[in-house]
C-alpha cells in the first residue's frame, strides 16, 4: 500500500480501449478509507436480471467479503457490485461481517434490491477494522453519480478506484458472437503483490451484455480462470481476498440463450473471455512489485496438463530462477533445479530447455557450442520466454501448460520491507 | 558461488569445539576445481567396519553423486567420503557418472576398498562437467596427508573445504552414552542458498565412534532429519545435490550394540544427534544468503504434526512475511495470509499469533491495546520468534512443529542476481 514511486517499466503504453457494455452503470468516489486524495470505492449498478459467477481465493483465512460473495453466489443473481481499496476487511473477526452487512445494506436500500444481490470485495491492509461509515456516508453521492459504462474513461476510473500498490489501472475488452449476435466483454483488475494461484489476482470484475444462465456462466468462468488468473504468479503468496466475478447483464442485443456451457454457440464467447482474462492476468504480472522482466514459462512433455502446470509454477516461483533473470543470466541450472523440486515426473536425461527459442540444453546436458549471443540478447530484453520439455510424454497426449511471472528484484524488497512503516 | 563479501551477521562467534572421533581421518586440498586459492576437496578415511546411513534430496533431477550414494547405501558399509565444492556434477549427462566413477576409483585404489564403500558428494555450479582429473591428480597428496580427526582445527579445515557461498564454516559436536559407554558425534555442514525441505541443507556429514548397525543408523537419521535439516528453509528452493550422511565407525570404546532403533539404550544418542544436526541446520539458516534475522516459527493447535509443519513452512517461505521481518515490521496480516495459503485446516476465528512472546492477535482479530513497545524491540533484534495457534486442536493430541528460516533482503537479490556474471 505504499505509494508507488513510478509506473512499472512493463506497463502497457495506455489503458485499453473499452467498448460499451449495456446494463452496467459505474461510479467511484474518494471516501478516505485509508488514503486521502484518491478514489477508493467503486459502485457498479447492474441491469435487472443480471446473472453472476465467481471464483475466490482458496485461502483458509478468507476475508469477510469473500465469505459474503460465496454465500450469495448460489442465488445466481446480481444487482450491484461494491468494492473498496485501502482495507481488506480480512481477519477482522465478527466486525468484518458487520462492516459487510452495513455497506451492502446501504447499497441495497438505495437500489431497492435484496442484500444478497449486492456483491462486494475489499483490498488493502489485513487485520484493521473496515471503517464502514466512510463508505455508507458517501453512498448517496455514489448512487447519484452512476453513469452508463459507455467509454474507456469510465472504465479507467473504475479500475483506478480499486488499485492498491498497482502502478497502473488495468482494463481489457473484447467482442464475441453468440448465435450471430454481437456481445461485449469488459474487465478490470487490480493486483501486484501477494499474487499466486489459486487465485492469482487479488480482484477482477468482468461484465458482459450477453444473456447467460448463472450455471453456464460459472462453468465457463472456472474453466477460463484456470488458464489465466490461475496461471500467473508474482511471489507465490496467496491473498485472503482474491476474487474474480463475472456479471452477465443480458441487456445487449437478443440472442438464443444457451443452457449448456458445452454449447458450440459459446465457443467464440469463451475465446473472447479468455482474451480479456488473459490480458488482465498478464497486466497484473506486468505490475508485479519491482518487476523489470515479464516471463512466460511453457512446459511440455509432462505426464498431464496438471503436472506440466505444477512444474511451470515451480520454475515461475523459484526465487533463484527469478533473481537469475533479474541479473539477465541464462542460468538454466536453476531451471533444472526448479523442475526437480516440483515433485512431478521428469526425465533428467531427456530434459530440454530453450530460452528465447534457442535450445541451450538437450538430452539432459548443455548443448555444446550453442550460440550464446542471441540468448544473451534475449535476456537483456524485458520479455523472457522459457520452454522446458521434461521428456516424459510426447505427441498428442503429452501434458502442456503456460504460466506467467516476473523477475525478483531489489524493487520487490524495497516495496515489501517498508509496507507499513 | 560468488565470493562472499562479509561473514553473516548471524554467524556464531567461533567454530564449535569438536571432540575427537576415533576411526575418522581427514584431509583437504586445493585442487582448483573452480576457484584458485582455497581448499575445495575433502577426503575422509573411515575405520574398517564403519556403517553408514544417508538421506538425500527428493529432487527428480538429482546429481550424479546422489545417484551413486543411493546405489551404494544398501551395502551399509563405508570406508571413505570424498567431497568437492565448486562443481555440483549435476545435469552433466553420462559424463556425470563417469566423473564419479573416476574419482571414486582413485580413492578406492589407494585405500584398497570396493568402490561402493566410497561415498561422495559435489556442490557448486550445475550443468558444467566436473573436471575429475583435477581431483584424481591430487589424490596421492590427499591420502598422504590424512590425519586423525582429533582437534577442532582438523574439523574446521574439513568444513571449509566443502563451502560454496557459505560465509563461515559449520561444525557441531556432542557426546552421548550408550549402555553407560561414552560416544562422540561430530558433524560438518555447508549451505546458504537453494535451501529447502526436503532436504534442507546442501551437504552435511556426521561421524560417530559408536558401533551401530546400518539399519538402526538409517532409522535414527531419517527421524532426526525430519526435525532438523528438513525443518529449515532459506528460499524454498531445493538443490539437486542435498545429502546428509552419517558414518558410525565403531572405533570408540566397546558398548552393547543395539539392534533396534527403538532400543531405549539409544535415547541419549538420538538426543545428542538431534543436538548436532539441529545446531548445524540452524547454522545453515544463519548463513542464509543475505540474512539479517534468524527466525523461529512454531505452529500449535493443528490437526497433526505434519499439518503444523506445512503451515509453519508456508509462513517461513512466504516472501511477504520474510520481507516484512527484514523491514522490522510485526506485520501479522501477512502471517494470517501465509496460514491461509498452506492448505491445512485453520480456524480463522480462533487464530492466535504471538511475536516475541507477546500475543498480538487472538480469537481471529487483533488484540486491542496490546503493548507495541516490546514487540517493536523484538523486531529490532536479530532473533525473531513467531508462534501461531491455528485453533483446530488443543491439548495432548494437537499438532505442533517448529521450523527455522531467515529474512529476505536486498543481500539475497545482490548475491543471486550476479551469481554467474
């Protein structure tokens, strides 16, 4: 939560273009939850009939808002989303639930809906009671300023209101067709530390004007989260508050409503959702605390996709691999170490490693006389590609996974050794 | 492997006093395996009839020397130990085994024993062929200089020969009684990075003049390793080379030879072995790369001892906890986070956390008005104690574990981002 000193060198050059999403109205305000002089509360109003799906942290010490959303999710309906930054409302005992109830009620009263249709999330410091009154006192103003989510500026303001140590706001947008009808998916996200599966972002909210039943939405969200938000890691730490919620307003153009997530009519929608969620997830990595390199790790030749992902995450989470990359050192010995410690089957004597597309180890040993120049050039860049074949399986059935992470630098230490002081 | 700039601030003031161990002769030499001007090979000759036990890395990409020791261990007999630093002989393909065979043969020829009784270990850079001839060419000199291990200087020289990034040599010694007869246990260790269970040190060698069958020795070693070398972590990374070997020469005073590890006559021996191994394990943490704080984490109230250890390691491995401690910040919110991500049962609303003996969180929330002054004083010191009760079980049956780690600092980044350059 310390004030970021500079925008991440890996940040996109600008906030994404965002198409309008019918049925979503947005407002944000500076409530002084913790910091002065910045927006810290986001309110989204959703059209009547909006359906909802969510995936949450697997932490055993989840926050009060996560408890609330989990309890409300089976209803499948949403009318509002309320998010604050500055305070996570986590590990706050019975007062945590009271604060959720107070803020949710203040939304539900004004939008005349059931409290269980108000979803919420909080991010920031853990263990301090959430000053709910700062939010409830601002509610009249928030509701009065709700505006259609028609332009990128509105979405950028929403993305800014949920930032903590983030150095840039994160948004992504895509269009898809369902049965020939065009629908839009927009998303915002925040997160830059305490980022690891599962979940891998602290908060992300996705909005589509498609009309999809809650059950279908939930299947699709869980599947796509696995390849996006659950495939990134900054520091292997998992927040108590990680939340990804997908709202489907049904306020766009009419289309046939598929009642099965496997309906081929949804293929294009799924692909677009993966584009949006993947883009947001990678933006979270690009804002990793202290990050100077964006790293893509692909593992092939594993027993299963699951095994491949565990090995890829073992590489992506290894402090020794991450510091080597910070030092622009193509230290594949540390990659071998990380493959070994993952606990999944790997054939040491068939292992092959490529960096930046250049094979530098094969058949379990260094490739003699490989051209070091392009590898060194690749390591000097800010996008690093590592591919490892673990030599257990080949062809169609071979396990494969890609994950994304960033390097581990002095910047991470500086940010996190001074967090509260 | 970069040259250490300064001795760790957490180092013991002096190398341990070491009692003589009958049946052990030591020699070391500067063979130039990688670095000039320092000893880098250790040879130990063991009395005829020496028994042996070992525990090794669980890495799926273990080094050639680890493969060799695993294959030789069932024989239960040892006559020599050969260790080099500077090169790990790991991920070196078929040439790795050839290098082991060449160096082992050069020992076996001179000591006229079977190669399978020569145990070996290598530590240093991964993926570069071991220049075996540098070691074999020095073998005549090494054998000629073997001397009884009668004084601390001899043990210190042995400990120095196996160092890599270590900033100080590590030794420990204890005496015990078996059936009224006094025996001695000495140990040396090396390791300061790539340290995590299982195993938690790179290399440690233990020597006793007791007479114990190999099977008994193996049971005892595995049990004690669990509470010592497998209860420390520096950076969660696991080496390809981790090796702990215990030699029992039987060259001390005669005692009744227990044939069962559960024999009460061995209780004092086990306690002394735990003293030596625990001392060495904690010395490895005290030499953690960049460490400025030594951290003891105790978890109580867990479902089982195993669950308690997983939660304790989750805390000890969390970059956010480790950087907070580096910043002298009693940030218990991050401890809550680390408890939550461990995946073991924890009751969020009963969780209690003490730092330096002061309870700062209880019943799932901050203790209001706790005295911050002694906590801040404790955080400013270089020995940090964290105790967490996870509120699942109480009394006799409650799971409990203690692990040791160090903080994560700029020093770690500096050492590891410049490793090979």
